[in-house]
C-alpha cells in the first residue's frame, strides 16, 4: 500500500490507484490483486459504522452506495463492481487473466461472471436477507434456499478444479479469479444468516486456499484489512463488530 508522496511518484505514468473500502469488505478482493500486482495505491477508508457508503458524497462514486470503488488513473469515471474492477486491472497490467485471444479466455470470463453474479450475489443476500425478504416468517425458507445455492456453487467450482487438476481455477495459471473465489469462501464460512459453508467437503478448494495463504501479497492484504489467522482455511471474523458486507 502506498504510504508516502515519494512512493506515489513511483507509480507508472499517469497517477495512482485509489481503493475505497472497509476492512474485510469486498475491497479485500481488489486489495489482494493490487498487492499481487505490486502497484502503488492509496486506500480510502469508508466508515461503515456511520453508513458513509450511503452518503451523498460516496454515492457520487457509486450510486448503489456499495463498496468497493476503484479510482483508476486515466479513466473518465471510477470503477465499481468487484468483477469489473478485476477485469480492468488484469487488462491494464496484462496479468492474472488469459490474454483476450487465448483459448482459456472463455473459461476465465465464464467463471468471473459466475463468481460475481451467482456466488457473490447469493452471499450478499445471505448477509442482509431482510432486504430481500421483509416477511420474517419466510426467512427460514430463504435461508434454506441460499444454503443450497451457495453449497451448489462451491461444488461446481470444486468439480472444475478437479477436472483441470488445479492448482488454480484455470489450471496451471494463477488468475484474479482465485482471489475472488477465496474471499467468497472466507465470507461464506464466517458471515451470513443461512449457516456456514462446510468447506471440508471441497478438498481441492481448500488446497487452493492453502496455497494462496502462503502468498506474501495475500498476507500483506490481510494485514491491511485487519484479517488475522488463516483467512481462507480457518477464517475468523475481523476483530471488531461491523455492519457486515
Ligand atoms: N456487486 C457488488 C457487491 C458489493 C457489496 O456487496 N458491497 C458491500 C460490502 S462487501 C457493501 O457495500 N455493503 C454495504 C451496503 O449494502 O449498504 C460488487 O461486487 O462490488
């Protein structure tokens, strides 16, 4: 993470990334990737406790009032949506994703969209189910449906890892998908109202996560995000209570 004006000056060309977020929110995914890319960035803290993400000022960055936002040098608008940010970063730096004309591109895109619009989207509902189901009597049904959908998504990803013989979701090559998937697996084990994802039923995913935990980039990201211990294989909620995700 950028700490000084001197470090800012090292940033290639046209400026510096600026990541808006709060500990262990979806910015964690983006931060892991920025750390892996070894680019300088500033972190702008968003105060979830006071609902800053819903403020008029923050909504100018993301009208949904959601975290994360990434300000990208040279762009005429900020980027929001975790999946879009990952795609933007991998394209700008030419790493952590197969080349657009490579045979693996379709595989990359389908899993990126699957993680973003199915797995992550279902997790989001499990964190705030009352937003989707005001009727408390129906909450057990919603939670049961979420439990089965989330488990099924991880099972599909486990199958893909087995088919490609890992160690990463795209096989031999690490990609930004691995970071996104690992964060979702973390949250699925410690947050949400529909029970915990039973990770030990997916041994290949756990092997992948153990490998990721050894990466210095992820260790640095965890430190900045106040995440202690093994973030994916034995996750613990961040130390202070918060408005989760
Ligand atoms: N689809 C969005 C979801 C982002 C999201 O769920 N952000 C959460 C934090 S992890 C948030 O801002 N929650 C605040 C709220 O719902 O008010 C993305 O991928 O960026």
